[in-house]
């Protein structure tokens, strides 16, 4: 039986970061993954360009963009490993990157550059990477842990679980991390798909299907939470960054409100059009502010025939409500199949925020997406992976 100081389950962003930091400390580290290649979710992230962090992730505002039953849990790790730390690492490898919007940093080239960086860092730290190997059994021992892998048995002093959540099962996502937590007596909060497209009932969806592929900037709100980003119509409902963001807050039975012309005083614009172009139909006026097909659909739904010059302010108020406060009630989401992350996970009450170690199981650490910490879209979840991986790698 081979013995290691540390075994890490999961060669994703968090797992590889933990392996690097532990290896640098002279620890004998084995990192195991059932996939054929490391960092598969890194590879597909950001449209293949890897949105590897967000410059705002550890600002006062950014720290509020992590969802958890205990939102303060993530602060310790995030304070000790900031976006600037990972940016410096990226720069040291000569990887070109750019800021897209809202503080999001993307590689100029393919996301495999980030994977290669992490693999090289692991090799330099003496980490052993084992792929196409899965955990069959784990047991606590006096000296640490005994693990049965699909191809060998190993023992270790410390075990770091970085197995991710349930999102994108076709990429190999499993519930292993939650199963291990339950085995060792840790609590797991409710898990659900997050950063995911929303779906609608047939009667709502039918008129929207012809808009599939149409995108527009919008403000999407759920209660007091609002996001101004792109909104995309799909054949099953709504997607785009604004919808993905609000999906982390939405629950079954809730409605969402959509402002299709953010920043525009629609009533003033309609009054101006009534004066300047009185012979136009409402659809034509709306098309100057919205994609043509969307303007046409709204006009049909409003059923306000005639020329805009004949419209009263009362009619205009109906138009404003339809455009500025369009209210819809989703029936569900696309689920884990397309969800970018999993909301919920290992209950943070059972973990030490400085080390990510289980309070009642010495030597057992949980990091990354498997923990009940979920960031906004736009690099926040990667920053949590780097920070939580760093914290465990420094402590294990």
C-alpha cells in the first residue's frame, strides 16, 4: 500500500491549487481524478477562454457576491488568496488576458493555458497526478485515512475532498463529495442547480418560441436582487447572464420581473414619439428600442391597434408596464445538465473557515464547489476555488 501525506480527490481548480500549495510545503501529495484529463470544467469555462477570476471578488462589494447559509464563511480564505495573487501567477507564465465586463478576466487564448499552468505548478511541487482512477472506499484510521481506489489502495494522513458539485454530469460530475460528508458525519445543505437557464409553462412559452436566439440587454429582478446584463430567449425559456445570475436566488413558485429597456424613461420616449412620428404603430416605435421580433411580440400581446399619435397616456402606461415591468413565473430550470455550479453543499458550520478542515474529523478537508459557497457568474467561483484550495493546501 502506497502512503502519502495528503490525498486530494478531484483534479479541478480547487484540488489542483491545494495540491500545489501542499507540495510547495514539502508534503508528499497524490491527486486523483476519474476523468481522463485534469481541469475539465476549466477547459469549457468562459466559452473556452476561462473567466479565471474577477478583480472585484475580494472588494467590499464583491464579498457580498458569495451565497451561503453563512455568507461570512468564505471571507477568511478570500482575504488570504486574492484575485491579485492568481493574476500574478497567470502573468508569471506569460498568459495574455483581458478584462471583459464587470471585472471579469478572460484568457486571450484557450483555457487550456490555465490547466497547463496548474499542471506545471503541480509537477514543480512534486505532486503525483493520477487520472482515470476513482474512489471505491474511504475509511478513517488512527494514522489518517485508508483509501481503496479503482486501481490501487493508498493511505494518507490528510484527505482533501475537491470533487465539485452535481453540475454538468456529462463532464463527470457526481455526488461523491456529499456522500463522503455524510459518511463522516458532516451535514449537507440543500443542493440545487445554480447559474442555470430558467424554463416556463407551455402557455407562457408558446408565444416566446419565435424569439429563440434573440438577445437584449435587460434588468432581471427577483425581489430586491437585480442584475443588468444580457438576456437570451431560448426554445425552452430564458437564458443569458442576467437570467443565470438571478437563477441562484429564484425558487419554485417565485416570479421574476424584467425591464427590457434599462435606463430609458419609456413614458417620455413614447410621448416624444407621439409628437415626432404620430403615424407609426406601437410595434414600430418599440422596435427603435428593442430587437424587432421582440417589439413585434409585445405589440401583439398589448393589442393596441392604430397610430401612436392617437394614443392616450393611459395606453402608454400599459406599454410601459409591458416593457419596464414584464413579470413572468418560471416553472423550473434546465437543471444540473446545463447549470454552471451547484448551490448549497457541505454545511460550513462543520468546517473551519481558515483551514477548510472538518471540525469533528481531524485531517479531512472540503474545498471548492462541494462546499456551501456559491459565487456569482463572472469569475467568482474560480476565485473561491483558488482561495479555498490555497487555505487547505497551506494547512493540510
